[in-house]
């Protein structure tokens, strides 16, 4: 949306996609910026660990997020079942 859109808000937060699991909140903004929060160690989501987290965890979260964004019907069950690596934060 742009300035011609009646719902356009120039100060609106950036668009993003997010995935929340019992343990993690993973956010990818349209700009490519990423945020990752360990919800067990940081339930208030204050410490973005995206740049220091296990790369396999980040890659798997990104894969699951992409799968969830494009799934439909039964394929969403498959996307939701992607197993994340067991890593210590």
C-alpha cells in the first residue's frame, strides 16, 4: 500500500512474517531483518538473539516460516510438524 491507499500509515511498523512456537518467536521483516527470541529465557522478548543463535535453528525456523506462509489445507499440518533442532540458548 502507498500514499494513495486510504489505509496508508506512513509511521506504521514494517511488514513482517512471524512464527511462534512454545520455545521461540522468529520474525522476518520485509527488509530481511530478523528477530529471534528464546521465550523460555526471555519471555518479554527483550533480547534479539538472531545474530548469535545456532545457525541450524535459524535455518529451520526460516524453513518452517516459509512453509507455513505458502501452505494450504493438509500441507499446513506438514509445515507445522517440521522438527526444530534441540539447542541450548
